[in-house]
């Protein structure tokens, strides 16, 4: 059982990482910053970069955020290794954790390496992988590549509304990548269906048996 679960988690993490990095590298080397391609009225590829968290959010210093991500990934990998052989822990819970780990690791790669292996030319030039003049930032200070933009609906708020009356509203506005999607899906499914398993390994071992 432990072997099969370990393979499942490892393959899922590796698959998400590969898909995430292939798309990011392709966007980085084929799109100039700010370029977008409309696939449908509600779906676009839009190349942006951000120094912060998922969906372009920011929190604290760049290096501090990258180090925090690394510590979180190491902790989650340790946690998975401790609970993976516990029969009471469902595969779905492990899959959620694997998605979170893969997503965090995918954005860590951007932060750690992209500043060194890419340049960052002004539009309409596109970036070069391993440029002769070196990268655009030191280690740990690269920017995260985002590209998926789904403005599913847009409208103008009525003028009579307080605070935001008359403003144009777009749903869904954030631009994100595969890593962000993996983190979000993992957290949402975990909270909705596996919240009772969010316990330390000792607590999971004492949990009563239940089919998941």
C-alpha cells in the first residue's frame, strides 16, 4: 500500500511540475511582457510576471516569501512521508497535499532560478533562455510567470451604488498559472472533503476508521 501511494504522490507532483514549467518556459520565450492572445471571449493567454504569491498577491519581502515557500514544501513532504502508510488516510487527502506541494514547488522554481536563466527585455522583445549577458535578477529573486486569464463576466456597477458605483467589474480578474491552480484546487478540495484529516501524524493514527 505504501509503495503504491508513494508512486501516486511522486508521479502527481512530477507531472504538475513538468506541465507548469513547460508552459511557463514556452510563454516566457514566445510572448513579450503584456502580450495576450484571445482564445475565447472569456479565456485569454496573458503574459505577466509578479514577485508575490499566487494570483499576483504580495506578502512581505521577496526573499522571505521564497524561503517561506521552501520551508512549507519541506514540511509538507515530511508530513506526507509520515502519514502515507496510515490506512485511515484516504488517497484523496494525499492527492490534495501533493497538488499543494507541486504548486508551491513550481513557483519556487521561478523565484529561485528564473532571474538567473532568463533576461527580461522590454516589449516587444521576448526573453532568452540562458542569455549571454546573464539573467535579470539574483538567486531567489526571480519573478513568477503567469498566463491564464479568464474574464468570465464583465459589467458596470450602477451609479447609485456607494463606494464602487459606476466602476467596471471583471469576474474572474486574477491571472494565474498551473502551479497556482494546483495549490487552489488542492486547498479547496481538502477543506471541503478532507478537513477532518488535517491533523498531526499522531492524531491521524488515533482517528477512528472510516471509508473515504
